[in-house]
C-alpha cells in the first residue's frame, strides 16, 4: 500500500476553496477530534475540573501578541506611547454589538514590554480604530522596533537567561523571533558596544531558503557583529574549532580559511590540533525542536482533523537526537532550553527522560522563581504509550511485545506534520518529495520487527520509573486556558560545572560514541516535512510577520536506546568522518575573506573620509567575494567571529550570514571623493569611533522637512545656516544628528542618528521608506513621507530585504546560491534606498530632466 498523500494543515475551508467558490458556500470547520480528546484524557495532562475550560479555549481564536525590541533605545518610549495613546484610543469601542478590549501588557513579561490584543482579526482589519493600530504594528515591525510573536513563544529565550558577552546557539532557528530575543539579550541596554565584548549567536536552520528568510525578515532588527547564520541538520551540527590566542598571533596575517586548510588540519595529529585549537562550546543553547504542533490548534485549525496518535511518536527520535547533539555542544555549567509547542509526552517528557538517562552530567533546573506571574503546570512524571486503539502498547522488553495478540502500533505514514505555510511546496520539502530518501541518497532502513513480524518501538518512549528523581515536574507545561495563549512545553537543563569538555581533536568522535552507545531501532517514521511552529506572529503573513518555522526532515530518523555492550568509539573513529564541505550537501554561498586592515587602500580612504578613530577594529572587516577585494560591501565581525572563520572553512560551517554590513559602494560617476556610504544598520556600531567631521547636526523641524521629500535642495532648507554648512562639507555619505527630537504624544526628548547623503547641491535621508514612515508616525502622528501620499499603508516587508537594507544579513555579492525569492526581493529593493542619490548625481552631471 502506498504512502498516503500528505495533508495540508490549513483549515478545511482554505483547502476546499476551489470547490466552495463553485458552490458559493463555506464548509464549517469541525473543531472536534474524539481521538485527540480521549488520548489526552488518558494521559491526565489536565485535571478533570479544568477539562471544559481547556477544550473551550482550544476552540477560541488566538489573541494578537507582540513585544518591544528591548535592546533598542526607543523601547520604553514606544511602550509609553502605546500606554498613553493607543490604550485610551482603543477603549470603549464596539464591533458588531460586542465590546472590544484595548491592548493590555502581558503581566509575566519583563518590564511589561510585551502586549496582548484580545480582538478578533475581522475587527482588527475592519474597525477604523483598530485598523489604525494594525498599521502602527506593521510599520513598527518593519522598522524593527517590535516583533509580533505568540506569547508562549517568548518564554524559552527568557528562561535561557542569556547575558551580554555569552556564546549562544539556536539549533532550529527559522523564522527567527526567538533568535532575535537572544540577540536582544546579548545587546541588552548597558552592554558594551565594543565588538570584542558583544558575545556570539549562531542561528542554525536545516532549510537553506529559510536561513535566508531568517536573515532578511527577522535578524535585521538587531544588528550584531557576533551574529552568524548556518545551514545544518541540527542533529549533525559540526564541532567547530577556535584558534588559541598563541596560535592566532602566529597566524596574524591569515585572511581566510580554505578547504585546503581543512584538509591540512585533518591530517594533523590529535595532540597538535589540541595545541592550536580549542573546541567551540556554548554558554546557552536553545533546542526549539520540530514537533507535531498540537499546541497551535487555536490558529492551525487543520490539526483538528489531521491529529493522530502517531504524530508525536514519529518525531520522538528526531527530537531526542537534536537534544543529544545540543548537550554535546554545551559548556560545563551552561544552560540548555528544550521546547515544543506540543502537549504530547512522547515529544516532551519522554525525550527529556531519555536524554537525562544517557547524559548523567545533565539535570533539570527548577525555574519557579523566574517569570513569577506566568501560570504553569508541572511536567509529567508518568505517562502512557498508546497505540491507535488508545490501548497501552507493549513495552519492547515485555512478553506482550512478542505476542500474536499485540496491537499494531500507529503507522508512521499516519503522522502528519504541522503545516503553517499556505503553500507547502514553497518552503522546506518540495511537493512530490518521497519519504525515506535521505540526504545521502539512502532509502529507508529495514524496519525492526519482532518474531511475529510486528514493529517494535524504542523503549525511550516509556517512563523509566525514576522521573521524580530526575525532577521532571520542574518542566513547564503551558495551557491555553491558563492565560489565553497557545500550549507549550519548556524544560531548562544545566550541565554540571565540572563536566569534562570536549577536546577539539575528539569532538567528531563524540557523536559517534553516543550513537555506538545506543541501539538504533526504526520507530514510526517521522513526517516528510515537519513544521517548526514558531508562532512568531498571530496575524497572517500578509500583515507583515514572518512565516511559521519549518524544518525539513528528508529521511526517517532512527530511534535510540541504551546498549549495554556498546563498543568503544575509537573502534569506529575512522568509519564516520564529516565531509570537509559540510555534510556533502550543495553549498554555493560566496566566501568570507578578511581585508588586511589599513593596508587596504579603500579602508584607508574610508578611515580618512569619515575620520574613524585608530581604535576601530579595522582587522575585523571582511568582504564576501572570491577576489577578497572590497568591490561592493564591507562587513564588520567580532574578534570571536574572526577566530571561528579563520579556524573553520565557511563551507564546512555552511555559513549563510555573519556580522554587520557597515559600508556599501555607491556608484556615482566619479562625482565623489569617497564612493562608500555608511549603511543604516551599521551606524550604531561605527558611531562611537567617529568624530564630528561627517556629522550634520539639525533641529527637529529640519528632519520633518527632509522626511517630506525624496531630496531637498540646499536653497530650500529652512534651518538657518544649514545650507552653508552642507556646501562646506565634502559631498558623500554623512550622519544626520537630530537634536531634541520627541514624539507627538510625549515630552521626552532624544537625539536621533540617521544615515544621510550630501551631494553638491542637495541632500537626503538614507532611510528605508517603511522605516521612514514608522518614524514619521511616531514623531508627528501622521505619515509625512512622499510615498505615503495617495497610497494605502504597506502590508509587510518583502520576503527578503535588499542587501543595501539588511541589518545583520550578509547576502552574497553575486547571485550564486541565493534562492530565487530572495534574489528577486534584492533586485526589487536595491534601487529604492539610493534613488535620491542617483537623481542628485544626474543633476550634478547635468543629466536630470526638467
């Protein structure tokens, strides 16, 4: 019998839209699933007295939730703006006879910088008051000042307790709202702006397209020199090397680490490698793993019909393997947060219990004192493994497992992954992909069966009887009826401070040793593609928010259980070696090559033109092209990022993005002494190193004038003396310092720093249209920008930002390896930001038309 067709998780009325359009009627959504309810009643996840409230909440729409970007200086001012302006503005409004509630702070979120809007989407779109607030959310989201993210999705990064200067890993990052939270913590107010002390975040995802979307949709909000995006299967993340300080001094002139260097290191003895390199371990790791997603039923209505017993069981193996790999990469004394949006103990407590049995250096950290206003339920210390008939499945070690009367386990083909995209074929696994075809071209392994030909499940699904001693009740179970959220599972794990760290020479053998120490069994195969439900936003993607997370699983994962007679890892060491080019998958990104600092002519030109201090880390500047020359863009990384890039080939790391783009070459027909312009996203990074030479100080009214036109001629400037100051300034890139700017509804004044361009006779802001509109609304309570006249408010940022407008993204300087959708967006927006500059150039050259 063939594999059943994969079913979409969209609501039935969406899936049947073609047929309903012909009939003119919509099918009702059946939000009932008897098997689902009986399964969770049997698991005892909810007290009987709360069951009615629990199931009622599952059938209610999910509120809109968002949070302010805490690392931005505007966070508290914007929060006050919501409290003083929008809360009164949205109070006492009725829609279709029902009174609507205004936004309210999420009480458990630190400093109340997160909000909940319990209003149905129809009212949000149609009521003029709430529609204005929706436009505000769209503008501020695209400007990077807030993130529209589901409330429970905010919890794992908060419990990760990231501090400035730490090293962090997000194993399954796309679409990136949790990664943004981690970055905000690394760049918390008061943290050092020195690139050497900004910490490191590696955001990884298994899908290359989603990695690009992660860069362009989410991570542009918090630029960081220690930000890296990689494209790996989370179960096979490579063990990275970091060159030791003494060895780094000897290789001070190195500008890149090539495939040939990888082969050279591979040929070294273990002792020699240990002398030159340390293993890269992390202070904090987030394992927000792929799951069945039944905690998202309030917004993913298709789960009501698609849910089966086998969904969670089919993903158990993959989740355990991701967690085990994360534990290997965690520093002694470090913290790891495991989370899912599933309520199923097969994906939650059973995974944690199995990992703790295999890793005695790990323990569960009680977090009852953290987020005290968060209502939670304890983790389960016992659960049942049920089959399709909701009978107890036989344990592998029991006599019943071999009995002819043993019920058949749920078929893996019945496992349906959460699918939050409107088009399954657009991201992740393509339509038509076949199950069982792995990344290495292998088919499914032969299923393990008992003497009667029945499949045998792995014993890691079952409780071991010591769950109370392991402290599983300290895990967090979050249910929708407690605080009007989705459902979520979170467990905080810590590694003993005296646990032995991996030596770099033996790092690759650790995974092998772990696998040898576990018996590989074939479990119910996980779905072909699993949705990693990052409820990054409650509204639809059309309203300006990131798409839901998806992690591609291209082959059935193997289940694991302890094996008493495990062979030593040394005997297997030569059998499995990681391919130099990162798992053997195609990887066509441009290389990362450092510049020789002030030895480069263009860097000296930039230094002199902008009058950059000698203390600036010029040695941390890199480019992305095979020539190693500054052709178009220049990026800044942190010293730790540099160490990583000069210790590992970027192809082995499968590096998609790193650092912050500081400068972009501006083609200007030889009209300017310096053709390099300062990028808006790099402004705050480089500003502490600048003198006032390229800083133009103006008052608030001048900003309004500049925002009202694409370009303003000097003679039209109203501020006294400004035109003369600009004429005296060397034409080219500059910084506009707006002194004493304040919002329309606040008395608090602040200085704003914006990217600016000065030509010979005119000037203009170098700010994206959407960000300019957001700033205008905040300052003047109206959009005074020229593109807003006669146009409807924008719905969202495009699928990807252009290279010129990316904050943390570093797309390749050629189109090689870039997904078509990303490249199309790059081409579309590339000219928007510099349109005024080009017009000014034409005017200077006498080419402008009347």
